[in-house]
C-alpha cells in the first residue's frame, strides 16, 4: 500500500472541496424605467418607417446581405420583400442567382413591375411560383430573350394579370400562334407590346390580335417575318393611339403598308424602318415633312424607286 506525501494529500483535499461547491449563475441584468434595455435599429416601426423609408433604397444585394446578419434581420428583409413593388433582374446571370430567386418567389407578394430580360437561368419551375403570388398586381412584364422558359409560364400572365399594360417577349421563340390567340381573348389593355424576332407567329393571328389593341402606343415587330402590309393596315385601322413602332427587318412590308399605317395614326412620332427594301421615299418623304423620326437617312427618290401601285395587295384577305 502506497503512502502519499503530506503535500499531495493537501492538494487532493483542496480539489475535493472545490468540486463539492455549487456554482451560482451570474446574475442577469435587471431593466427598469430608469435602466431601459439597449435599443436597436429593428425597434423602429417596420411598416411605417423602416420599410417605406429605408428598405426601398436598398438594392437586392444589400437586402440579401442584411438578411444574413441575424434572425431579426431575416424577418425584416422578408417583410420588406413582401411589400416590394418592382423586381429588376434583367441581364443578371451571376452564380447561384436561381437560389436567391427562389427566396424572392416565396416572399414577394405585391410586385407590379417584373423585368427578367436575358436571364438564361430562368425556367418555368422558377418563374411560375413568383407569378402565382403576384399575378393580381402585375402591369409590366419583360421576358425578352428568356430562352429557357416555355409558353406555360405565359399562361398565368395572359389569364390572371387583368391590369397588364406592358408585355415584352422579344426573341422568345417559344411564343406560338396559340399563345397570341390566348392574348387576343384575355388582354385588350396593352399599351406597349414587343414580339420582335418571334418567327413562329402567323400573319392571320396578328391581324386578329391587333383588332383588339386600340390602346397601343409602343409596338415592336422587328424581324418578324409574318408582318406584312395587311398587318400594317389592321394596325392603322385599330391602333389609332400608336406613337412609336419598330419595323426593322420586316422585309415583306412595302410603301403601301407604311402609307396605310401612317395615314391612320396621327400621333405617330417614331418609325424604325431600316432593312425594309420595299419601303422607299415615296412613303417616307411625306412623313419627314411631319417631323416624324425615321431611322433611315433620306435617299434619292429617283434612285431605285418603286411605284406605289406595284405594292397594292391584290391578294388582300378580309378576315
């Protein structure tokens, strides 16, 4: 049996006495009227002050950075996103943007303006939840060059967005005649419409469509093969408030169609007509006298001039 030195026995006794003591918790600070708790930014009223006076000036990047700071910050940012009225992500193709977009689709409830042009990552799966939560208020939608979505995403916009005024679908090859027919049935209040480079739409479909759009002021039909003189005639007859039209690359139109359009649209201010070989100064010269902006420089009337009667649409169809 081993024996301990007196110093070792004293050390073990001291350790035993320390272990038997009960530790007392540190007292919590007591707050009172004379000693109030510390205040933070989030104690300011969110609905009346922070969201309308602060959050509206923060970019989406700022909001997402703030969202990572604390649970209170997360709740504040989600409350701010719920009341956000505009969403601008055009051309934003940064990494993991689709993850952030899922947060936006879940939180945003009052969007009125939606700009998603050139978003290559955008799919039906991502876009449809956002539209489902905001379709009642949307009045402007820009989906130009969104190549990875389909006409399925357009369905809630066409059917449910009753206040739609601006719709941009340039270079959306998935836009079909059926989708435009649905637009004809459900949307008649559009003031700005863009279907440039949409080659799958037929001429007859456009003729019927423009008969309902009597409020159009801005129209872009650039490089759309189905735009003919007959289509321009219908635009002139029914879209009397038209102010700006883009017909660049519409090779099927002629002086006859341009004349019919401009005669019936007295408010026309801009005519983009480059790369339209059958349109000559016979129809453009009178428009230059009206101080109408034409993107094509003036040419000699005698050089390569056409007779206006050459383009009278003898095969004109009445729909």
